[in-house]
């Protein structure tokens, strides 16, 4: 029997670029249901959608996906998941993996890897993932978050800036060593830390970079990072992304 862990999927209806995003149809089912169905292929013993929408709850029930109703005023996905973990009565040492509700083609092996990495790293409060950046355009793109690691593959820093960067390059050339890494937005937590995280004071670097994971580093918590060789899958933020996800889903059927 593998490591027991729970996947929590935050789903809110307030997306501005793609209204009602969790309910966007992909192959006859809402996107959040497709995410949950992918997560059910992992080693998780439980997959639960955490939402502020009665319609999402109802759609999940149609497809036999467990869902819990959370408050509408949460500032972030981690706040929503903290409430969900309390509603589910998860013990403090339970491993929870946060799978984003807009990644219907997420790599199932990545979910398992993030869960197992946290279980192996008792020195870390969180785990996440990254993969190599192979183009200068991606390296310089502020919408692509980069992460720099230490010798144990623990995060030193996350940034929208091109890091690491040679002194005289100003981010115009991809460094060969260490190779730059793109952060993948999947997280593992122990439930106790997940519930405590929203109470931590927001960090200046978090507010500057608009990266919530920097709050953990600011307060001295460690984040273990799994290096994946495969793309994590399509994230759906725009109508064009949704069309691409639909086409890929159809091609795989």
C-alpha cells in the first residue's frame, strides 16, 4: 500500500479572464470534474473539490466527485484549502496535495511525486515541482515563475525575474549551470501547516512578487522541490487555453 494522501482542488467562480471557469465544458463534463478525474488516477486515497459555488457542488455530485462548500471571502486558494482540510477533519500530519482546478490534463505521476517528496522530507513544511527552462523568452517572461534550489533541492527563492542570472547578462542568456527552472504550481502540505499558513503575516517579498509561496520562505519554512522531466499539462486561463484543452482531451479519447 502506498503513502496515504488527499488531493484538494480549489475551485472559485470569480475568474475574470474566463468567466465560470470551473464549469467550462471539456468533453461533456465540467473542467473541475476533469481535474478531479485525473487526480483520481493518482495514488490519492481521497480527492475533494473545495468551492464557494453551489453549482460546482451540484455538478461534482452528478459525476460522483466529492466536494465541500467553503466560504466566498477567501483571499487565496490556500485559504480555501485550509478551511476544506478542517471541514474534512484531516489530522495535522496528513499529507495534502493542492492540484489547481484549471489543469485538466495534469500529469498524474507529478501528483504522486509531490506527495511522496513531502513525506520523505521531514525538514520541509511544503513540497512543489519544477522543470527546466529551455528558451530565453520563457526565462525572461514575468508570467513564468522561476525557482532556484540548494544542493538538496530545497527552494532558495521564487521570482518572476530571470533567476539565476550571470552578473553581466541581465537575463539575456540562458545560464548553463545551474540551469534555470520553471516553477510548477502544485503544492504538498501537511494539513497542520496548511491550516496555520493563512495566519502567517504576509511577507514583503510575497507582496512584491505576488507569489504566495514566498510567505513560507520569509517565515523560515522550507519547501522541497521535485524536478520533473515532463510538462505538467495545459493550464486553462483564457478561451484559447480552453480550446487547446478541449482539442487535446478529444485527441486522447
